[in-house]
C-alpha cells in the first residue's frame, strides 16, 4: 500500500501580491493596493490543493530559515501536507511578485531563491518518498536537472505528471515519462516551438502527444480543456464562475487531476473534476487560501456545464 496519494516535487515561494487597476507598461508607474503576503509557489500550491481535497500528500522542496519559510511550512502543515521532505537551508525562500487586475488576471515575476538549490541529490536522498507515492507531480520553478532526476527515480508503477511552468524545451526522457503533460496555451506554444504550425489547440494537443508524452492536457481558460491520448482528443468542460483572482488556479487543476488519476479515475474524468477545482479556486483571492475542499467542489455541480472558469489556465 502506498503511504501517499501524491508527492509534489517543486517550488515553495512567498507570494507578494498587489492589486492594480491595470498592469504598467514599459517605463510606467501605477499605484496599487496594500501589499499582501501569501504562501505560494507552484509546488507548495499543488500540495496544499491536493491535501484540501483529501489526498494524502507530501512535498519535496527547499525553503530558507526565514519568515517566509516559516509561513510556507505552517501553511503546508495546516492543510495536512507531510513536510518531511521540505528542506530548510541558508538560501532565502523564493519570492513571487504578483500584480492582479480587476478582472482577476495576474502577472508574475519569480525570484527562485532556495528553489534553485533543490538538486538531483535531494531527489536521490528522498527515494523512499518517491517509492511510497502513487503519483509524482513536478513543475519547472526548480532546476530542470532535478526534474530529470525525478523521472529517473520513479518507481516501476509510479505515474508522473508535469506542468512545465515556466515553459522551456524538454528533453525526450522527461517527455516520455509524462502522463499527462499539462500545459496552458502559452506553455504549449513555447514547448512546440517551430512545430506550432497551427492555431488550433486540438492540433497542439496532437503534436505535443507525438513528441512523446503518454498523454497531454491543454487548459484553455474559458473554453475548458483538451485531453489527448492514444484514444484521441476530447474536450472537457467546466462551470462558469465569477473570477476574483486567477493566481494559483492552474496549480489547483494539476493537483486535482494528479490525485484523481492516482485513485484510478480515467484521464477525461479526472480532468473534468480538475476543471471544477480550478473554477472554485478563482472565486477567492490568493492561491493556497482559495483552494476548495471536496465538498465545495461538489457544490459547483449546480453550475452551467460547458463554460470553464477563466482561472483554470
């Protein structure tokens, strides 16, 4: 029996958030709201989102011995995440600078800090965590060589889920392990590069699948998501909600999908559930503070299917 439904290997950041009427252009200064500090980072976000839904979750990450690091550890533990894999060192905790406009859309700049020190040796040292987990999820706010090491240390029956954010070209070894590779529109274009010869997301999904992943999910904001596998390409709807803040909604989507896959759901059904989780997450401000419980996700079933939340990107 696996000790964990999901192991997240990834980043942990303090999110420094300012609301703005509009995002500034080059050389422009705009006034914003008071600064708010929230626990964040794509890895830490995914771990909290999964734990809130009821998944047995662990996090492998690095933080600093500072106030931001303590904030992140407290948030993980409060959500029920096992922090045995969170390493505390001398490097400062990573920080994300986030602006949020009135529509809920955000722009983010990340200073990696301790995240950049999460290395392949840390993955090798955490071999017992990997082998105790049904599904392992990763992102790219940590070094790519660390993600490669995760792939190389997966247990024979383990499943690997990757959200390549921020996007960059991926080695064939990583692509071949993805089941699924989860990308939004921007990430799909970057990874496809010169192969992005079509403006149709369904074509992106097919071309990405041909690059080696076992399955692909393309999130499309208000249009839901596309799921591509050997069985073909399917569209997944969500529900319409009033978006307040899209920060971290894609992380909630990935966490929910990874967890449901580990419980035996097929990819289309898991993606449909994940879309509802992403929809619920955008109805409240912040990342981790916005993540729903399973009961709150179920309450969205009364919404209108076929309209995806803008934040599930």
